[in-house]
C-alpha cells in the first residue's frame, strides 16, 4: 500500500559476489525485508528508499563517498573488518552513520558507527569458557588472512595460555583461497584438542570439507573428540556444507532455531511475506534488526540527522528478532545474548547453551569479566553467565 510521508534514502553496502557472496546476499535480503515492513507500517510516518551498492569486495570507501555525497546519511553494510575500516573514515568525514551488524574482533569504537554485531566478550570469551574445560587447552587456529583472523587468534592465544595451555598451531589463508592440504597435514601431525576457525566464505567451506575427510580417516579428529568451533559460522554456511559440518560448534546472537516469542513471530512474518522455507541466517536476522531499529529511530526523531538518530537509538530498547536491543551510548555497541549451537544431522543448528540475558559489550576487554578470563583458567560452564539449555 502506498503512503505519503517523508522518504529517507538508505544505502545497503554489501558485496553480492566474491568468496563470501552468500553472506552479502543474506544481508541485503534481511535489510530489504525490514524496509518492506517499515514502509508498510501505518503507524510509522516515514518510508525508506534503499539503494543497493555492490562494492565487489573492494570499492567500499568509494561507494560510501558517492552515497553520502548524493544525499544518503545512513549506510548499512560491510561484512569484513577490512571493508568496515575503509568506510568508517568516510562516514566520520562526511557526517554519516554506519550500521554494522556482523561479529567482529573488537578494539574499536567510532561515534559514526553503531555496532549490532557481537564483539569478543559476547562471542569468543563465552565460547572458550565452554570448550576449554571440555576439550583441552591446545587449540589449532585457522583464519582468513586479515584483521578478523589475526585479532581473534591473538585473543584465543591469551585465553588458552591463561588456561595453562597455548596454541598448537596458527595458520592463515588469503580470502577466497581453498587449498587446505597443508593445514590438514599440520593438524594431523600436532593433534590439537580442537580447531578454532576464523575462516570466511569459500575458505571456511573448503576447510570444513577437508577436515571432515580427515575425520573419516582418523576418528581422533571426529567432532566428538576434536570439534571445529567458531564465532562466525552461519546458517548460510550450513546450507552450503550440509552433513560435513555435523557436530561442529558455533556461537551467535541469533539462530533460526531460537525458541522465543520474538523469533517465532519474526519467522512467521518472513514466511508470510516471502514464503521463506529455508533456515533464516544470523546475517539476515542481524541486518534486519539493525534496519528495523534505524527505521523506528528515524520515525521517532522526525529526521534522519545522524546525531539525533544516534541519541534516540542509545536512549531506549527496541524489539527485534534477536531480543530487546539496547545500544550503549559510550561505546555504541549493542548488548547481545550469546547462544551456542552444534550442527545437527538435519543440517540445522541445535542450541545447547545461552547467556542469561544480554551481555553488555566490552569492545576493549577492559571490564572485570574480561580481566578475570585472562588471569585464570576457565571455570565450568555457567561461570561466565552461561546456562545449559536442555
């Protein structure tokens, strides 16, 4: 239904091609679903006009400059930290606002960015609090060769050492590279307790398949004994990997199988509007949530002025599929729940652990909980606020 009212431009800056294209397509789909709901809501006196800009993995800064110069004041986008760090100086210089909705490595805060993706105290610290006591303190880290892979590995090393162990190995692949034989050979040789994967896109898929083949040859590398754990494996990856990912563990602020009233209502709306039959990915849900908050904040502010919108966003909670979201005014990071799940035989995530309520973001790992994690061995599950879900 067509409605009158102010129309505000919104740029969606995600790569639709390249080694992590499925994540970009899911992100755009989530954003467009939220925009469709906002534009159809009779209670909201605004409309959003999306412009989809495809940086093709490398033109982030240029397309952000063009978008802001042509009248957009808000950019929802980027997946990798490389892309995000290219865009942040642009929005800072041009007075825009970047809405970032993917897990990242932390150690960053910008007045021109709102962070709806988890940082390490919301993903890696709870994950290691769970896996170190159960599998051992000698992980092997594999990652994509950029800041996400490097920094998460650095934090993982410190956590393992605080637990009395250390990294069994640490190796990187360039984004998009799929040759994993040398990684598998080294893992077979050093026999780590588990694998921490910070790989992205096609590199992740190739590694999981190669590790699955290793497990078929040697049961010491089966998920029961030596799982792959990660903070960035999504439903979009599972759709691609199928049974080869079975038994491996990931953490996220959203899973399709999340059994909450908010998520059930969200999935029903998406199914009613789009006939959505596959699992909804965390990429889709997180970007949807960010755009939903954006639309409601603009409507409440009566303007898309980033300074005013930012004040609205950091002043109250917003209902979203990933829970009631609040954004801290000091760090501009969202408080997020941490859920842990294992890939089941049906190709869906099975939730088995969750935080007791949202975890306040601590992007610089300077709070008491983070300091305790690096000063002593991890405690049993539950010590960091995790609750076993039966």
